[in-house]
């Protein structure tokens, strides 16, 4: 009987305030900044579209040319192959980094130190000239018989060098990403799995990796985008990817800016598609970790957040 009166007062208060309209605090400087940014964006867009020096007719002429599309597919191929190899090597390096074996830990640390501490372009050129250091390669038992021997120049092609340099460099970054994801899992869960008699491999597959994925996927998506753009560096070893393909064309036609715009637009298209896929994976692996999902790609681009209308409060029948 005593709780009926407070409940009635709460219900009456809710009925009074449910039709109130919340008025936000005035933010004139925010509106001013928005207007200034929109004005600058429109001015830049108009300048780009109307500037005859961009030669947009030449851009669309070469946009879908055969050599440009071949270079585009080569860029995508390099990205996929190098990323897969980099993830595999990075996983091995990460497991070595979290190992209790000091030798494995030290070797993995030295690998990460070298490839993260030197520029990718330097690694690429150095690997391309590896035959100056090692003219021949042999595989066999140390201080014993040799099973295979060959000339390094027979194997060091621009494509092999590009894949090797990109993959080895990417592996160093993926190793740190994977290691961070593995260390994010509470150690108590690993101890509990050991107490239940689970093997180390089963613990890794069933407990550690599923939880670590939500910390690994977002930076991995960023690494894919970075690797896609880093493939342009292999143009220095004359591998016909996207940038090198347009360079060959404008070295012949002297239409430098339009051809560079062709490459720029294709890079933007591919990276935009990858960003959509990255966002989908992030939302998939973040299920259950938060009550509301983050903004989608369109919302990130426009800055507009869409919210569902509030459900009307249910009126409870008085007893």
C-alpha cells in the first residue's frame, strides 16, 4: 500500500514531461565553422572541376585503357599476395614474441626492429640488388652435402622482389598487431583452460583467437589500405603496377597531370571499397561488445548519424 503513492506520482510526472521538447544549447561558432568548411570545400571542388589544366577529357580517355587496367589488377594482386604472406609470417613472429623461449623472442624482436626501423623503399632496393651480396644460393646441410645450388639473378625478378619486400615488411607490423591482440585476452581465461586440461593449441583456437580478433581486425584493415598504397613504391624496380603504367604513358605523351589523376581516382575507388569491407568486418567482430553499433561508412563520410525514433512509453494500468 505504501508503494502505490510513489508509483502514482512517478507516473503522473512522466505524463507531464513526455511531451516536453528539449532545446539544445546554441552553438553559433559550430555553425560558423560548418559554413566556412562547406564554403572552402565547394570552392576547392569548383576549382578542380573547372581548371582546364587538369584536362579531364584526357583523364577519362585513359581511365579504362588496357595498360591502366592491367596495372590496376597487378596492384590488387600484389596487395592480396603480399598481405596473405605477411599475415602468415606475422603470426609466426607474433607467437615467437609471446613465447617463453628467450632465443625465439630475441630473434622475433630483431626481425620486427629491422623491418620497422628501415624504410620500405630502402628494403625494396636492397632486396632488388641482393645478388651483389649473394651471387649464388645453395640449400643443403651445413658443413655437409649441397642439395641445390643456383644463380640468384635467376630468381630475383621484379615481381618476386616486390612480393618479398612488401610481405616481409608487412609481417613486422602484423606481428605487433597480432601480439597486441593475443595479449589483450585475460590471462585468467588461459589458466582456466589449462585447469580444464585443454592443450595449448586448442586454447589458442577456441579461447584466445576468437576474443583477440576484435582487436586484430581494425588495424589489419588499416594495414591492407596502407599496403595497397605502398605498392606504388615498386615502380622504382619497373614492375608494371598502376603507378608505373601511367608513368609509361605520360613519359610518351607528356600528359603528366591527367595520368596521375587517373591513378589517383583508381586508388580512391579501391580504397573506398576496402573501407566498406573493413567497416563490415569491424561491426561483425564487435557484436556483443557494445549495445549500439558504430557509424557506417556513409555516416563516417557525411558525418550524419541516423537514430531510430524513441518508442512511446507504455502506460501501465493502475491496479
